[in-house]
C-alpha cells in the first residue's frame, strides 16, 4: 500500500469516525419537537439494556416480597439517576469523548491512571455476574417453552439454549454497526414494553386483580423490614445503572451528536449547536426513561399482585416457572406460554444491547491502559469485534455453571450500586472541569444533579454497610 493510498484511507476513516470532531461534519440541530424526534435513538439502546434483567427478575421478586409497599421505589430508582446520565452525556457531546476516557482524567491517579479507571476494571466483575444471570434466565425461559432432551431444567437443555443465544448474539453484532444496534433495540424495546403492559392487564382477568387503592398504598414512601438488601439491588439494577450511564456516552457520540456539534472553537455558533444537540439528547434520555419506568412498574406490579398474596417468593430458576404456572392455571395455557416467550425475549434483549455496549467499554478501558490507540478507528473496530465474541461466550459459560439467575442478578445489583458512586463522583468532576459552562442548564439543573449524585452515593454506602456489617 503506497503512502498516498494510506493517506486517502486515513482521511476516509476520519470522515466515518464519529469520535473525530471534524468541522466538515457540522450539522445544525433541529428547531422543532417533530424534527428532534427524528434524531432519537441512543436512549432506545439504553432502554434495551435496562428493560429486562432488573425488571423481570429483581423488580418482580421485590414485589413478591413486600407487595405494593415499595412501589414508590420504582419511580425514585429510575428518576433519580437520569440527571447523572444527562450530565455525563452533555460532557461527551461537548468534548467528543466517551465516558471511560474521561474517567481516566479524574484524580487522584495511581500508576499513571485515574482511580476511576481502576474502578472500571472491578466493574467488569459486575458485568460478568449480571449478564451471566441474564443469559441463563433467558435460556431457561426458552427451554421451558421448547425443552431439549425432555427436561427443561436439565443442564443439557439450558446449555443448548445458552449456546443458541450466544451464537445469535455474536452473529447480530459481527458487523459492529451503530444503526443495526439502534434498529434492533428499538423494535425489541417496544415489543417488550407492550408485553409488560399486556401482562399486567392479563392479571385483571384472574383472582389476583389489582386496584387503584393498591397503587396508592404503594406511593406512601414506606419501606418494609428485611427488604433492604433486595431494595438496594433493585435500585442498582432498575433504571440506568453505572454500565448504562457509561454506555450512553458512546451511543450519543456514535449517533453523531458530538460530530454534528463539531470541535469547540470558542464561537457562539458552536455554543448554539452544542445546546441544540444537547436538547435533543435530553429528549432522547427522558423518552427512554418513560419506557423503562413503565416496564419496571409493570413487572413490580406483577410480583406484588400475583405472588405476594400467595406468600410466594420464587428464587433462582423458580421465578419464571412460578409465574408462568400461575398464568397457565388462571388464564389458560396460552397465558403461560405468552409469559415465557415474552420473558425470554425481555432477558435476551438485554444481552443484545449489552454485547456492543460493554464491548465498547471494555475496549476503551484497554486503550486507557495502553493496549491500543482509541482514535485509530480500524484498530478500535478490531478490538471491539473480538471482545464482542468473547463476552457472550464468557457469560454463557458462567451462566450454565451457576444456574441461578436471580442470585446472580441480585449480587450484580449490589455491586452496581457501589460503582454508581464512582460514576456520580466522576460526572460531577468532569462537569465542573471540562464541560463548557456555556452549554450547561443553570443552577436549577445543578441542584437536581447534586441531589441525584448524593442519592446514588447514599445508596452505595448503604450497600457497603449491608454487605460488610
């Protein structure tokens, strides 16, 4: 390859690379709500990662344990974290950088790397635990629908289904294209949200029908004795967690918000574009919040209305078995089948979204520790592809060996609450030191951001106390 050919290829790569802020890519933001809706998308990928594991397993289990008493926690746990998500994404749009690159700038530094970069390495343990539980849970749902070898709970049947799901996840993401991830995520999010709502209204045709009084009782800001552990897990796993907040920065950059804003040249034109695309991002974040809050509330209500009155607190592989059995008895066989299919899709959708999301985070972390140059698009793409093969295989292997979806997800939720503390601190630091003050939203937003960060930090502290005391 000649030097001239290499130069042309490098120029082409820079033109295609969303992480390169090139003035040639500048695009004016939409000025109307209708125009803004055409540019949504990153939030759907985030919703795909969120709506599934925490909702179907943890939220349902919490509803089963305490009834409607903690229904208010659904709204708090999803709402309180969005402010941190928006602020970190604002920083990404204004700088063109993804989260982990920024985390490395947060002092103090150890051995040349920011403490938050080292914390991200520990976060990968949480990723492994959580996603292993999710993929084994999805495999169990499909195994109960179509068992292989006769016994749906056998290692053979679950193992084969895990292998099928791993192959599908790898096959979907071999192309490593943002548009593909967004389109698939949007379709699956809408499908699962409709499923969650349908399931809640299916309950109304059974003896376990819920009422407005039940919901009102759950909005009284009470907490049940002995429910702190699973409540902390739900706070960590429902709504956007540390992983989703971090991943959202990659998606807003790859969507084009940062590139369309362009490099910060100090001009008022840049400020206008930045504020415009940040406004689109905020709409995107809040639309996704509405979607995953509806789904979370629906699954919680399922546990509170159906399982709690019977004193049922299913664990591990019993979660979907118990609920599908109840629907089969009260609604008919089709009800149990529908629930299992919807549950399997909901859980697997999380895997579909997290393979590329975590693939980017792992690759970015390795680049921070010197494995490769993040700004080399060709090399970055190769690393991502390899990681997106390794991740689902690892999750599948661990999921089959552990064979306890709820236990894995609950443990991951507690760990996630801890990592949220670091994300909150890093977001406040990057906002104060690197985000252009001209694109911020003023004192009102900052108050909400600080409240959000403090709430996240408080829950992380309680999780530490709960684990070690």
